[in-house]
C-alpha cells in the first residue's frame, strides 16, 4: 500500500528537497505547505510514494543530510486507501516494503517490556506450566501465543546489523521479559508441588504423561529446522509490518516452553533436565538472533542500502 512521508524542513531548503524527490520513481503526489510548522520551524512537505520505492526516497534524504539534522523532522504513515487514475496499476500492484525506522517502531509497539508486557510474560509463564503439567497442548500453545517474547530477540540483531544502540534495549527486554516469565512459572510450579503434583510428570489429559516435557527438551535435527524456518518467517513478518502473525511464530519456537520447563525441573529437583531445558532455550535464542541478523544483512545490502537513523 502507498505511504505518506511528511518532512518538516527550513523554508529555504524546500524547493531543493522537492526537486531531488520529484525525480525518483514511485512518486504519486507531492504537497508543500509553507511556514506551517512551529517546531521545527519551516515548511511541511508531504510525499505520497509507493511502498516498493520508499527506500529510494530515504536514501535521497540521507544523502542530503536530512536524517541527521535537528532542523528537520520526518514521519511516515500508511493510508487506508488511495485513488489515482494516473497511477492505478502501480497502486494495486504495490508491495509491503518498510524502512528500518518503521521496523523498530513495530518492535517497540509489540515487544518492548513495558509493565503491561511484563505482566503478560508473568501470566504466560503461569499458563505454560499449567499446560505442561497437565499435558494439555492447547494451553501450552495459548501461553506461547500470548507472550511477546520474539521481537525483543530480533531487536538485538536489528541494532547490531545497523550499528545502532537499540541492541542494548533488546538485551534489556530479553532479560526483563524472560525473568518475568520465570517468576510466573516458579510461582505456579511451587504451588503445584505443594499440592502434591509432580510437575514434570504431571497428569494425563488427552496426551500421555510427560510427553510435552520430553518433546520440548529434546533437540533433534527436525526441531532445529523448525526453529530456523520460524525465525526466517518471523523476521520477514516484522519487516513487512504483519506482526499479528508473529504469534504463530512463537508457537513454533520453544522459547516459552523451554524456559518454563527449566523452572519446573529445578522446583522438582531434576537439575539435569533443568540444564537441558536451559540449553534448549539458548539454542532457540541464538537461532533467532543469528537467522534474523542474516535476513537483516541481506535486506540491508539488497534493498535498504542504508543504516537505521531513528
């Protein structure tokens, strides 16, 4: 879908910027409103551009030094619809490309460990333990769907590939988020043990006892391949701003389940299994970080041709 870029610029630079932008492919319309911006002071230039070509506009703006200059500001948005008789075919065949800054904004919205997301991680840990202890796969899937634990790992790779400090926030979010998950899992596991439940063997629902625990602590070539493919898909979904579907990626990964099982094992006194589960979690973490970094590197050198500036 076409995008709108809004640039606030000093009045004496507007004509030069418009001249640079107007020659690029994918421009649908350009509007200039003189002197309406108070902070930063100047004109506002609005550019409607095809999503597939927005990256070219960003390269032009970076070459002009606009992205690093405090006298300028820039925002992007997506229209619900756009009608243009002269560009109708281009609009209907447009793709879903985003820019680096939009990718980071998407991760901020979905996975930054705010109080709400931390509480969600605590509750997800509780639900995961209950699902694993009762061998109820739908409960385990629900816990994985609810936990916002994927984007935080991807943020680390995004920052490192772009030589941007956001990777530090990614590390903080991973630590805080999974610490919250472990707190929730620990509370629930201790509660189950107090009631006399063996949290690792658990009870049988529609699956035999301890089948889920065995599955999520066993590393096979097939499980590694699933994690690799899920990491690729998840990174692509974030890059195309289809983050709703990343919940499905979390179902394929063992981040939530392996962390929960580690807690259950230590509470039950099975330290060997606890370490095995921790190993599975770290394997998942490095697969996601490594694969997403590869996707970002490919994107950077084939499509973006620039580093993130936000």
